[in-house]
């Protein structure tokens, strides 16, 4: 039974560290960009969109589709950075322990 008690204690410690990590991720911000930095999108570590910056030179009514594409590209860049950051932090938290396929944390 001592082994089970130790496992429960470790699980509780991991849960506490996970909660702490999630709080830190909510405060972390990553910025993705496109168009040579003319469009920048900022997301927090939970993948929530926090801001969009657009260079005024892109505000041409005849080129709306270009601007839309640049926003999507910047958002995807920010999302990729967030996912990489979260994966790195999870690896640190779990000590490199591999999670089962399809299991993603902390989302």
C-alpha cells in the first residue's frame, strides 16, 4: 500500500505543477508575424488571441484579400510558436515523459 500512497502523492504534486504551468501560460504571450512584420498577431499561451497590429500601408481597399491572407498567416505563426512553447514546458514538467497519442495537455 505504501507504493500506492507514494503514487497518489506524486499525482497530486504533478496536478499542482500543472495548475501552476497553466497559470503561467495564460500570462505568456507569443507574437506571430507575416508580410515582413507588417502584420503581427499576439496570442497567450492558452491560444487566446490578444492583439493584432497592421501596418497602415496595408490598408488598401483594393487589396483586402492580401490583408486577410497576411492575418491568417500571422495567426498561424503565433499559434505554432504557442504550441512549441507549451510542448517545451510540458516536457519540462513531465521530465520528458511521453504522453499517449491523442492526449494533449494543458488544453
